[in-house]
C-alpha cells in the first residue's frame, strides 16, 4: 500500500514556537522527538493536529484562536501558521508533484488554508485529507499518549466499537441511518402523493359529470338556435311583404311631396330674401352698437386716466405746499436763531465789559496789595520797636486789613473767571445752534427745489408712466404665462421621472404625497423627497455611471431622522395598496 510521509514542518507564532523556520527533514520511516519537560514536545504534537484538522482544532472560536498565538517575551504575535510538506512520490494525494505543502494560518479574526501556496477553502482541504486517508470518521491516524495502554485494558465492547471505527464501519452506520431517514421521508411523501392522487381522481369524476352536462347543454343550445332561426325567418318574410306594400304607398306620397317641395322652395326663397334684409339691418345696428360701446369704453378709460392724473397733480401740489410750509418754518427758525445769536453777542459784549471791570478791580487790588507790602517794608525800615510783641501789636491790624483785601480780590478774580467760562460755553453753543439752523435751512431749500423739479418732471412723465404701466402689465402677463408653462414642464418632468421607478415605488410615492397633504402635515418639512431629486450631474455623460452605481437606491426617500421614517412606514403599512418605499434618515 502506498504510504504518505512528512518531510518538513514549519511553525511560526504557534504557542511556544516564536519563530521556527524549518525543522530538520523527517525520515520516511519512524521519527522520535525527545526533550526535557517544557521543551515544546506537546505543542509540536498539537501543531501537527492543528494543521491536519484534528477534531479538537476543526472549528475554532476567536478566543480559542487567541490562546493558540505565541505570548512569550517581546511583542505579542498577531498571527501564526503551521506548514507541513508531505512526500507525495507515491501519488497518495491527487496533486501533481512529488511534494505537497499544506499550510494553516490563523489570526484574531482569520483562519486560512493554503495548498501549494494557493489559498483554498476548508472543505477542499478536508477532501484532500480524506483522499490521503486522514478521515474525520477515523481519527486514529494519530495515536495520542496513553491510547495504547487504554486500548489494552479496554472491554470487549469498547474494542469492538474501536475496530468498527477504525475499519470505517461507523461511516456505513451513519449512512445507513441517513438512508433509513430518507426512506421514512420517501414513505411520507408517497402517502401525501396518494392523497393528492385521490383528490385528483375525485376531481376528474366531477369534471366528467360536468363534461356530460356541457355536452347536453351544447346540444340543447343548437336546437334552441335552430328554432330561433325558423321563427326569425318567418318574421322576416312577413316584414318583407309589408315593406313592399309600404314602398308603393311611399311612391305615391313622394309624388305629392315633390309638389309640396316646389311650393316650399318658392316660399323659402321669399323668406331668404327677407331674412337677408333683416340680417343686414341687424349687422348695421350691431356695428353701431359696438362703435358706441368702444366709444364708451374709451371715454371711461380717458376719465379714469384723467382722475388718476388729477389725483397725482393734487398729491404733488399738496407735497409742494407742505414743502413751502416747511421752508417758511425753516426761514422763521433761521431768523429766530439769528436774533438769538445777536442777543448772545450783546450779552457777550456786556459780559466782556464786566470782565474788563472785574479785571481792573483785580489790578487795583493787586496794586493796593503791592503798596501795602511796600508800606510794610518802609515801616519795618523806618520804625524801630523795643520788642517783638510791640511790633506785632502795631502791625497786626494793618496786616489783617491787607489779608482781607487780598481775599476779596482773589474771590472777585475767581468769580470773573467763572463768569468768563460760562459766557464762552454759551457762545460756542449758540454758534453751533446757528450753524445747525443754517444747515437745516439750506437742506430745506434744496429739498423744496428738488421737490419742485420732481413735480415738474412727474407732471411731464404722466403719459410715459401710463405707457410704462401698460407695458408692465403686458410683461407681467407674459411672465405669468411663462411661469405656468414652466410649472407644467416641471410636472411633466416629475411624472416622466416617477414613471421610471418600479410600480410599487410609484404607488408608494403617490401615497406619501397624499399622507403629507392630509394626515401627516406635521412631517412635511422633514421629508426631503426621493434621492434622485437631489442629484445634480456635472455633465450628462455621468448619467449611466450614477444609475449603475446607485441602482434602486435612487428612489429611496430622504427624511430628517429615524422617528420620521418609522412614522411614515407605519402609515404606509396600514394599507397594502399604498406600495412600498425605503427611507434614508439623515441622522
């Protein structure tokens, strides 16, 4: 029997193996792996089972894959792989080549398989291993530690079960159970088919009875139609005889009618001539009436225009009178301001006179003080006192008088300065008032002149304004007509665009418009319409690309939030005829 042996094994990031580029080539017979405790013999054995899809490593959850990754010193490994190279010189594996490389790589979120450096599925790897003899139904191609001693002391029943499992009998037991289940299902289906056949037979019998009734009905119907034909034929013969008699009478009456028609034609000619004369008279009367109506219309239009022009003239005159009144008021204010300015100037001259007087008094007080000080110095030089007290008693009253005079002079000077400041501030304020009054007067005069010019211009522009108003009305009518045409084009474009959507979506859009117009008015501001209405193409050549990329999502309705979408969905589901819509919340 052809054998399959392992040549090399590569392990990276698997449990205690941080990086093992390649383990020495294995012998084709027996190989032994020795080492002290903790050297990684068990992890090596698990790596081989991991790569060969042993039952305990067949389906791995995320946390199980995480436990298989290397967690030694340094950075934690994020992926691991085990690669086994088999000697396929015997052709045990149905792949071309003497060597077959099988790799299984795992990560925190992946579990991948590679055969001959090509990515394959787990099902394909399982098929290759089945062909090579690594069957999941017979897991004893790997004998773990303690299995031989356990088999030696096992009971006969356990050994028999083991022999069946090793010999592959378990596979046939499973297939037999599946076949029995299939037979049971087939029997159930046969019973159901028998029931269906019985129902069909009963229905066929009913249809046979209906067929006989139909044949009898068709026979009676043919007889009924034959009798009806015979009756109608007899009635037709009698009607033809009566018709021939009536034709003779009609010929007689036709002769008499011809004579009457000749008399009637003569009378018609007379009536036509009279009618024509009457029509001409009526036409003349209508023409005169239309001329009179046009004249009345023109008269009413002229009167209306005259009244409008009169109203405009009255308005302009009133405005001119108001401007003249305002001008007079400004002139009076200007004269009053001028008078106030003159009065202020007089007051300023009086204040200036008072200031000069006060200044003269101040100078006199200063001169008196200077004279008193000179006199004091002379007295000090000319008089001799026997003691300081005698000197003080002699000069004290004079010094007091001099101090009082100086105090009065200082107070007078302060009052004069204060009066001067007040007069200066009042003068500046009066100057500002006068300037403001002059400015307002000039503005009033300019406004009056401008109003007069505008009045004259408006009086001259009344006919042109009337023509401009009429032209504006005509232009407004043209714009209104264009606006209505644009609205119709927009509606037609919307209908054409909506017709491109599926029928269920069309019904949904119509139902959505009805709901927003009636029951759900409060949601109208939160509904933005289908997505296709919000797309603007930079160029028409991108249309096919947008349709291919978006597809049916173009008809999804854009809404503000999830609550709006949920309420609209509930409203549409209340009636199955409202179609189907998909909503796209913006939140």
